[in-house]
C-alpha cells in the first residue's frame, strides 16, 4: 500500500517535470531589445545601469546595492552570496545581470529554464567593467553614451597615473580590506595595480589577498602608509578613530609614527566600477599631498 | 537433555570454567550453587551460546551446540535473567508475546495460536490481570513472573534461571519457586536454577551442583551436597546443617564469627 | 494499546501514507509568495508553474525523503544502542559527512557522480568513512560493544568538529560562504537535483528502510537486553552491524544532499512511540512517514515565514523550524499522553 502510494507520487513528479521540460529548452533565451525589466545581482552593475540612465528599468537589485540612493529603494532579491531565485521569477524580469561566478552557473541554468535570459560580466577587473558598460549600452540602445563614459573613466584614471608618476618618492603602502581580522591586499590584484598607479609601492610581496595577517609582520614590512578600506555604511568618525587607535601599540611602524593612517570608503576604492575614480583620486591626494598643493 | 563434557573457558587467561562435566536429564530440577566468582553465570552463558567454550563440548538433546542455530536453541531453552531492564514502554502482553518470536518468521505477525499461548502463560504465572499495563508499572515480583511467562511462551523443553529471586521479598521468592515446582511437576519442564539462597535451593531442587572456582565440587541431592565440610571448604564459612521440620530438606545455618569466639 | 496485528499495521501505514501524499501536494503551493491551490486546477501562469515545479516540488520530495530517512535511522539507533537520546548523528556520521563536504570545497574539487554535486559525493563518502572508523575503533576482541560505539562516536564527532573548524579558518571567505547554507542544513540545496537524482535517492531510502523493517523483531528483542536478545535467537553482532551499515547509508544520503538537519531523528521516533507504541514493526514505518511529514511541514514554514511576513528575504534555517515546530508539539504530547512514558523506567 505504501509502495503503491509512493509509485503514484513518483509518477506525479515525473509528469510535472515533463510539463516543465516542455517549456523553453535549456540555453540562454534571446536578449530582449531593449530590456525593460532588469534585475541586477551586482552592486557594480547597478551603478553602471544608473550611470547609463537605465536606473528606472531596474526592478530589483541586491542588498549591497547602495549607490545611488535610489538603488536602495528597489526590491531586494539577495545579498552578495545568497539569491532568492523564487523572488526573481515572481518579478518576471526580461533580463538578469550577474557577476561571473562558477557557483552561480546552476542558478543561471534554472533561470534560463524559466525563460529568463541571464548575462554575466566579470566586474572584478576594470576591463570587465568597461566591457559591461559597452555590452549593456549596446543592448539598451545607448552604446554611444556607454563608450563616452568608458573613455572618460579611462581618462580620469590615466590622469591620476600620470600625475603620480612625477612624484619624487614612492611610499610603501599596506592596504587593509578588513578589520579587526586584518586582511591585506597583495601583489597582482586589481587594488595592487591601483596602488602602483597612485605612485606608491605595495609593501606586501605575497600574491593575492592575505587573510588574518599578523600585526608583527606589519612591523617587519615597514609601511610608510597604512590604508584601511571600510564599508561605506560603516564609515563613521568613531569607527575611524577606533581603527587608528588600534595601531597605537605599533609605534615602530613608520606609518604609525608619522601618523599616516588613512581610513577610506571601501565602496569607492575596492569595488571596480564607475566610482573607482572618486575613491582613488582621494587616495592619491592623501598619499601625495604635495602633487595637489596647487588646487 | 543438557550435557557438558570437559568444558574449559577463560575470559583473559585464568580459567573461569575449569573442566566441568555433567548431565541434566529431562524433567530434572537442578540447582547450581557456589560462591561469587565460581563460574555460575559463566556456565549459564556457555549453555545458552552467549559464550563459546575454549575446549570441550556441550550438547543439547543430543545435538552438538555448535550445530544448533541461535533460533533453534531459543526454541529448546529459555532463559530468565536476574533482572530485566526494559528500555521502552512495552506492555506486559507485548513482552510475553516476544517469547513467541523464536517460533515466528522474520516478517510475520502474531497468529491467533501465538496470542492464545501467551494468554495461557500469563494465566499460569498469574500476571494475566496486568496484561495491558506497562512493564515499568508492575512490581519487582510481578515483573519476574512476566519474564517467566515470556520464557514459557517460548515453549522450551528446559528453563535456565539466573538467580530469579535475588531482588524479591520472601513471599515472592516462595511464589516464584512454587511456580517453578509446579511447572516441573505438571509439565515436566527441565529446570536449571542458579541460586545464592542455599536453603531455598535445597528446599525445591531435587539435585544440587556445587561449583567451586570453575570446578564441580559436589553433585547430588541437597543432603549430599550441603554438608558442613563442603560449605566450609567451598564458601569458607562455618555452618550447622539441620533438617527442615516439615520437609526434611537440609537447612544451612551459618555461624558468625562472634558466635564462634 | 492493544497488541499489534496486521490489520492495525495496514490501517496505520495507509492513513499516514495518504496524509503524507496530501501534505506533499499542498506544500508545493507554499513559498515566498503564496499560490492558491485553486489555480492548479484552473490553470497557472507560467511563472507559477516554474516556481512550483522547479523550486517547490524538488524541495517537497527531498524534504519527505530526508525526513523519512533521518527519523527511521533515529528509531533504529535508539533501539539498537538502547539509548533514548540517540539520534542518527550520534556515531559521527554527520560529522564525517561535513568533513567530506568542507574538504571538497577547500580542495576545489570537481567530481560529479551521476548528476550529484561534488559536495554531495564527498559528503556521502565522508559519512560512510565515519562509520567505518567508528566500528573499527570500538571492536574489542573482534566484537563491537555498544558502549564503545557510543563513546567512539562522541570522540569522533569532536575530532571532526575540530577538523571542520580548522579547514574553515584557512579557507577563503567566499568559498566558505558558498557552503554555509549546506553546513547549517537546508533544503535549498534540493533545487539543484533533477528527477533522476531524486529517484536514485528515493530508491536507496526506500530499500534501506524496508531492509531495516525486516529486522524490527530483533530490535524489539534488543529492548529486553542484549544478552536476552541473544538468548532468544537474535544474532546480535550481525544484526547490529547490518543496522549500522544501513543507517549509515540512509543518513549519509540525507546529510549529503541537505547538510545535517538535527532534531528530526531524535524527536520523531519519540513522538511516534507515544502515538503508536514501541513495537518496531509499527514504529519504523510510522517514523518513516512521521519524519517525512515533519520535515515537509518544517521546511514549508522555513522557506515561507520570513518572506511572507516581510522580515527578510532569506529563509529560516530549517533546523530552527524543526525545533520550533517539534519542540512544543512534543511537550504537549508528553503531557497529554503522560500515561505512556518515554522511557521504560
């Protein structure tokens, strides 16, 4: 009897699954032209969409999409790690834009099967950001504007690079992206290149991000400047003071002795995206104030 | 019915059973007595295939123990342990019915025949009125009778009991032994009963086997076995042995140290 | 309660099976947004069909399977180990599974077997490995003693926990976050399963449960004491080993798909014991269906209560839902049925 009921249930399952399979087959459905209901799963993409003037077509984004202010009012379908797929389907978007990630592939397949096209960009590099601008611009019919913005970004970043190239000294910098579990940025990363562009030298020789970096090692590396990148939402004067005070016991570090500990907004300095210029021109001013004296 | 030939057994080196041979015929009521550590419980475990002798042989109804499966053995011999710790809330009837398992297939339910046998055994041991009560709710004496009913439900040819009345009061001790006696006399049940109570064993058992450090020190009628010499030698206690005024069975009266002085 | 007979067995099993089928049908309509069952007959929108079939149906099926497997294993362990506080994870099986899963992510392996993800495959291997270790370490003189088993299981769990914490501390944050949901135990992972995988899991769970049911009488006898069970014809060694292997497989399947979900395996057998009695011939099937229904309901609550009330868009961890659903119900049942105690003593 129990066996029988199970068999019936299993047949039900097969039947409904067959129903689903009769729908759109696997493979990315064609992109709509132009997309009118966009879901963004990446803060960088959200900023790009707004820059391109497509902000009103965004129907949902992630909890981390906090810029511009209007993005915070949108429907939220996830945070950086978990995505509520069901909610996306209920919203019936005609395009979902995501960051390139192996882990998300299964989700894209499921969304495709639901008839929703998914496009992904590797927005972990500036090249990826430029590519995203252009592709989105093409799909939405604002390719001109996209290319203008890309050129402008490239130009501004080049300007910072050129100005800092003329600096007399190249201070040693250690760039921390987490507190209190110190995670420092190493060689070969996107931030590492920006450090170089800003006329500095990354004191950390290991590659990639180094988690749980011990404070004793910091003294050995003798950085002239310590930079802490903090989440935009957590950046308060009190928090900044707390972080600065935490270095008080490391007086033998040059950066501490000279008081060159800078707390900056992580949103504009660690995320590849439109505002990267804002963040890094601020950093350039902090590390090479002599180059900006005239202004 | 039960026969052991020269069995030896040790747990870890020292022999706990050190050359035991005896024969129990159908219908006998035998008591096994001896001091702590003399091997009584080990002997019981050997007779029920829980342990295997290091050497020697045991045969039940003429068949070698090694060739008898556990299930078959359970149909021939039923064991009543000293104490039963039933973990889950089974009723008395459910416990007694478990005695029928050796007669049932793995996937079958109790048949009407099984229910009737269980009912009869509960009546015999006078626990029928508790049939629907939880085993945890009956008294110690009643619980032992339930376990005996369960053993009876196995319809064995022989019953082995390990100090069945160790934790019972005097009335229940007598009740249980009277029950055993009637089973032995009316149904011809072979009974082998381990006991610490020399007097009760002497009163009810027709034959006593006295164990001493893994060997049989004496084997015969209670009068033959329970002599002051044997008691002193095996138990290390001085005792006076008298005759029970009504039954004539030997009564062992140990003398304490203060009395000896 | 009258003694068990075949008629009572059939009726109980049939009632529970039907209840499960009905609940499984209606559970599909529960989710981040409520879909009216009436739509099922009137015709659903495309979005509704997709959500139901792709997201709810697999979860409902897997919840039933995992709940059934865990509850049956819990009942078996309580009987065989003679311990009312035993649950399927007591011998370190979930610990081994978690070690396997974390290792798979930390090592960045990509091994897909018959459509089951890497994490699932490694977790299953880890579960079986844990059982092998527990059995190996608890043998004295060639036989496995129950108290040794439990002790070895507790110690192994501790070792596994340490190993897991170590691996997680050296793993990059992003990778750790990716199996965070699995580690907490969640039916979310069920949506990655296609019908063939669900079918395979169903067959394993079913066959395993039936094989365990065949040993129900021996489990009853274990309640009288291991020695008594032996003396009544149970091959204790063989029975115990068979039960351990089967429960390891069933628990392994459950844990490897959803991560370790606690409480089900412990509490459902006790609830069913209060409702249908301790005879394992009825307790095992009752636990099977009871566990399925329990986890089904708990998961339905877990995935809908937060989005529906607007508190958050993520799900409640199913372990929270099982505790919230099961705990109070069990306490109430205990009071209402105070006649039948949980423990024999």
